[in-house]
C-alpha cells in the first residue's frame, strides 16, 4: 500500500479515537445526569453530583465535534449517507445536548423554586442524548436496513448504551464523592453494571446472527483463538468490578478509583470488538473507507491540521483532569 492508501486508515483511526474518548468522557457525565435523584430531599446530593462533572462536561463534547468534523471532511460520502438515515435522531440528540447546557447554568441562576425543574430538565436532556446515541449506533450496526428487526435491535442498543453510560457515570461518582452519596453510587454502579453486561451479551449474540460477515470474521480459525480474548477479558472485567463494588467503600477510600478505570477498559474492549467486526467498512456492508475517502491531496492537507490540533486537545484534556483531580467540592457559578 502507498501512503495515499494509508491516509484513509489514519483518518478512520483518528475518528475512532475521538469517538472512543467521547464515549468514555461524555459518557460518564451523561451517566451522572441520568442518575440524578429527583427527590426534594436530594438537593445537596444533586449539587455534589453536578459539581463532580462541572469542570469537564462541556469540554468532553469537543471529542464529538472532532469526530463529526473528521467524518465530514475525510469521508464526505459516508457523512452524507449516515446523516440521511439519522437526521431525526441526530436532531433529537442535539435537543438533548442543548437542554443539558441550558439547565446546567439555569439551575443555579434561576429562582430557587425552579431549581428542581431545571435539574429534571438536565436529567431528561441526558436521557434523550443517550437513548438517541444508542439508537443511532444500532441503526449504524444494522447498516440502516429497513424493517422491524433493525428497529428492535436499535431499541435494544439504545437501552444498552444508556445502561453503559449510567455504569461509567456511577463509577465516576464512586471515585469523586464520599459518605452517603458514595455508598449510593456503589449501589447504582452494581445495578447498572449488571444491566450493561446483559446488554453487551445481547448485542454480541444478535450482531453475528444478523450480520453473516461479522460471524465469519469472529469465528474463522485460527484468528478465533486470538479475537475471542476480547469477550473473555471483558467478562472478567465485569466480574472483577462487581466483586470490587460489593466491598466498597473501604477504609481511607482505598480502591475507589479502580471501578472507573475497569469500566474504561470495558468501553475500550467493546469498541475494539465493534471496530474489528466492521473494518474496513465505514458504513457496514455498504461503503469502505477507501470508497468514502476524500482526495489524497485533501487528506494530506487535513492531516497537517490534525497532527497539530489532536495533541493539543489531548494535552488540554489531561491537564484539566490533573488540575481538578480529587473529590468533588461545591460548584461555584460566576
């Protein structure tokens, strides 16, 4: 392969990296939004939960913008095909994101009597966003095929993604909070983890059945001996987290960070399995990365910008998490 042939591979790698980081980072703050308790007596806990994501949640969405931008510029025909089929759920997702942004600020700046209403709006916006993202993922995996079976699979995917975001969000709270809220987050994490596990198993069973190409790729000897390590390690990670959460919180808050990073590993393994299932297709069964790619000259020009921008975003992200490490404190609005 020439360097021009490698350019689409480089850009699908960059786009995959952006999607993966978005799913993990914005996933936990969406999960925190989903988990917000709505009782009037829970106001202090809601404040702490939102404070735990306050310094990060807006910047986390940078990775979504980057992924969509790379899709538009590097793979314009795929961008057109994807949005043609997902225009309505994408619009609903944007409504959810807007609702989250507005309610995040207004919950503290509006009248005290309206604070609970804005918290409910934040929760609804989080749910809208996660459900539509899961639905879009299901539609994408099914190659945008019509019929009730793809719709049913997409609804299953919507519930699975919502459970997964709740799982990583709960483990974020286990890491960032203390006392009663931390114990509550542990219970949320155990329930969400088991739901996520069932969702991963269901999708893993259905996907090879409805996509014969995926089945042959996963179960071709001798490759099967290596790729099946992905679900084995993923299963072990779920079991490890469930057993660890059963023993938390510990004295001096030991091991409180481990569940979150094990969940990050689970996300990475699931994403790796998805990428392995469909590469080199950018639209499963319809369009490969080479068919969808822009001209090599355009990709080369864009690559120069990506080499500059992506490391800067990574550095800023790492720096922000270092600065705001530790337990969540009261969120201040200025």
